[in-house]
């Protein structure tokens, strides 16, 4: 069954999927925001405490957001069992995306605000509340607050996509020196991902529930809407066939958005033109990242239609379009690369039911997958010492 016929079938079920099917739609209500800053703290034996410590976190350590908790967890990818867990730091409710600065600060999008974490001493140093009213602080897939997050190339600004349950979202701009929100730009619904052009002049918010990308000019804070809907928009909020995450292609700055293991939307941010290329994994797709050489790594979460589609996977797509599909055990959400590009770290957190508490470590050369149980519904992954690429 191809996706266009499947979309027609799903349209008839839109009212049901809008309330029951995980990534299909936005849920939740409105109300006054109530961020409550807490003192910096660390958890788990053996980690530096809230007052800092002389121990330093080595390069190559992973940092993951624990979406089912209020923490980020430090992970030794070479460790096994309990030795892989290097301890956690409380950041705020239901942390989602993460971005790394060259100074070792990790910026984390939570339901309460943007947390700043010193990854060297492993302590939270700030929690910056949003200016957007996101309703009560809650947990779960449809909670309000920060989702996608990215840093400007010079590290002076953090850009965070803020979800407003039941309405359009916002791109909030945080001054990293002053540690406060300085701009708020309206964008589309549920900004899953935020990316930045290499020259820093544009920010891209990928808006799941409005089938689009908001292209924001950082000189005057105007935004343009680019529809990215290779299967159309039938079904509205109940549709599964929406954009999730994007990657900026190193060679020309195009935005790359995978859909269903069948279509890759290639977006020219300047003209707004969208070109479609074929993909082969035949599975619902979420996280994506691009290597320095332009190779694309795409997370397949599993089938929409169990009788027709492929299972969870990692697609490795070369710049010329050749693809290798590596099977994964169970749904996953985002992907990050080791500094040498030899290992992909794929989070098992997943935004819907079916997640697991761990990471899959994929050897790109051999395709061998090692499962590493760690974290609490780990969603985003960043590799310390690799700040230029940052996290998911």
C-alpha cells in the first residue's frame, strides 16, 4: 500500500488518531506558565555535586536528555551495564532537545525553560524561563515548552522552538551572555526541530503539526513559511505524514527532511522550492543528522501499517543517494555521530509509546548494533567535545 492511499485511509480515522495516536497530533490545554527554578544538583553516586568538583568529563562522553524525568544523563559509550551511567544532573521537567557550546555549556530545552549545564563540572548553572505562555508545566508527548534547540555559529544565541498546546508555537531567542530571552518569533505548530544556517543568518523551525518549516531571518526576526508536505496535508492534525526533524546539507545549505522511508524533501530555504528524492527504508522516520561529508543518517521508528512497512532502522544515505538500511530492535528517536563518524548513537526514547530506556550504538562500517541500557526515555543525544555539530 503506498502512502497516498494510506493517507486517505488515515483521514477517515483523523478524529481518533488526533487523540490516541502518538506523534499524529497536538494535545493538551492552555493555562498560565509556572516555571519554578530549582537549585543546581547532580544525582547518582560518583558524580560531581552541585557545588562543582575537580573531576572533568572526558571528550567523547555522551549527554542524553531524559524525557521521562527532569534530568540529563552522562554516558560512557565504551562502558557496559551500570558502568556506562556516569550520573545525572537535574535540569527541568521533561527535557527534549540539547545543543552544545564551545565553552562546554549544554543548553537543554525543558518544559520549564532553557537550562544551562556546565558539562565539565556537571552542574546546572541557569534555568531561563520562556516568555511564551505554554500553559501548566506538564510531562508527556504533548507537553508545552521547549522542543528543538540550536546555537548560533558564534555561540552568542540559543534558538529554541517552544510548543504551545492547542496553538501555534514560537521561536525564542536566548542571549547566552545575559541568559535571558531577547526575541520571540511566531512559528508553526509543535516545532520538533531547530537548525541554523552555516552563516547564522537564518534559523529553521521544523513544525510537525502545521506541515511546514519556518525560515527566520536573524537580522530583522521576520519569518517565512515553507510548506513541506510531500504526501499533502489531508487528515490535518490526525495525519502521520508530517515533517519531524531536518538536517542542513553541508555542501549547499539545503534542508533535508525524510518522510516514511520513501521520500526525502530537499528544501531550498532561499526560494522555498521543495524537490523530492526517493528513499528505500519504507518506515516512519524521525531523527536525522548529516555528517561532515554530507552522508545522511536517518532514524526509522517502525511501521504505520504493520502489514506493509519496514521495521525500525537506521538509514545511511551517501551524498549521491545510495542507501544502506541497518535494522534496529524497537523504535528510536534521534541520532548523533561520534567525532570520527564511525559510530551512530541512536536514542531509544521515542516520543510515542514503545520507547525503551537506552541507546543503540551502531558501527557504521560493519552495521553491528550494541544496545546500551541507560537513561529514562533518552530522547536527544550530544557528543561532548564535538560542539560544532552539537546534539539532536
